[in-house]
C-alpha cells in the first residue's frame, strides 16, 4: 500500500496510545479484564492530500494518498486492540492507463486484538501488518520510493507475537495472503534484531506455503547527529503464487537523510536488483537500478509534507524505457 509516511505516523501514535505498564507497580492481576468504559479508547488519525505522476503513463493519479484515516485504540489492563479504516477519494487523470477508477472508496486497513505478556504482544487480527513489515524497510530514509524485501505487506488472519527485551527485538507471524483462502495462500515470517540509541539492525525471513517463494532480508540504520544512513538487502527465491519457479532476485537499497533544519530534511537513495530466470520476461537474467531524492518538511506536530522523485537508471530490458516518477503529499494529524 502506498501510505508509507502516514502508516508510520499512525503506528507511532497508536504505540504510545496503548503502551501497557508491565512492571511490578501494575497492581492488577495479569488477566483481569475490566468492564468496557470510554476512557479505555483513544482516537487518532490523519487527513491526507497527495498523488503520483510518472512519465510512462503521463497520468496524475492517487493510490491511497488522499483521504481520511481514523484509528481507534483500545486498552484494558494488558488487553489491547486496534482498528483502522480509510475513507479515500481515489482519482486518475487517465483511468485506463493506471487502472484506477476515480471516485470514493473505503477500506478497513487493520483490525486486531492483542495481549501484552510483558516481553511482547501476542495478537490475532482479521487484517494486520505481518511481523516482517516492522523491519524490512528499516534502511529507507526517504519519503516514498524506497525498496525493501519481497512482498511483505498487510495480510489476513494474522497471528503474531513481537516485542523487545534489553535491546533485542523479535517477531514472528503466520498469515493468509487473501481474505478468501481459496484465492490466497498461507505464509509465515519473522525477524530478530538489535535496537540501540545509535543503530538498529534486523535479520528477517518469509516463506509461502504453496509457492517456492522465500525471502531472506537484512536491514538497518545508524544515526550520526543530523545524518541518518540506512541499508536494506534481500534475496527472493521464487515468485509469489508461482509453484516450481526458478526466479531469484537479489537486491539492496541504500539511503541517507540529513536534517538541514529542525523542520527540513533532505534524503536520497539508490536501489539495485539482479533478477535470474525472470518469470515475467521468459527466463532471462537482468539487472535494474534507480535513484530517488526526497525532501520532507515538518510544519508542526500536526502538519507535515514531502516529495520524492525516482529516476530509473537501468531497466535491464531493452524494450522498457527508463521512466521518472514523482510522489508528493501533505498530512494533517489529529
């Protein structure tokens, strides 16, 4: 989903909203569940306005960037829950080129209930992020066009456990790739990492039940005063939904961001992918690469905006042109 900045911001608000006290000062029994009251709920969200342009289609289009997102957080002793829905106004100046029908749309983006064990949160969600979503893009310091491992994304019937203890982070999840199990497939993924004030580094893995598809990833970042550096690296074996696939994709994405002022940050990234036995291009091998530059401006705690421009350097395919893409958006948080 193309909601990178908004998703991160809402997640940050939500994390603080249902932070659970798990030390000895919590006098309530661990499994006590109080009667439901209004002060157990909090609401956060965002208004967004944004969109894309690319030189291939020469269309201006929205892809989940414009609309209203509302998130409801629930906390009852150690029991926590989260529900997020999107009310969107999708549009495209060329509906045929981008296959985006202009008009209103709605989506329940996340819905889950969990329990804080003191060393991590165990949860079940009708729709939710998988464990690998938390870390697969840890090396992306840009606004929208960063690259990361495989197909890690929101999934359905997500059973997940994740947490952090003494600077060691960990997570594991099992999920369905579609709300209709006849159409999707079951998968699982997980990660382990080290989180410190100066740096974070994670190793992750994902596999699908009915495909030869697996992903092994390494991601991390380091903060050096106003400079932040990041790297994502991954190996994809196979292709999602394709059995007996010999395709293999090896890639990395490096990025850097620098805070020019307290409000303005500039960033840049470079991605390189090597594809062997491409299932899309009749089994050929090719390398592709691109660069992207971004600027992010924080007006206040409630308002921020940004722009990201991606220029393809090499598609690896003679018949495919090196295109340019632009993304710009502004958000108001509440």
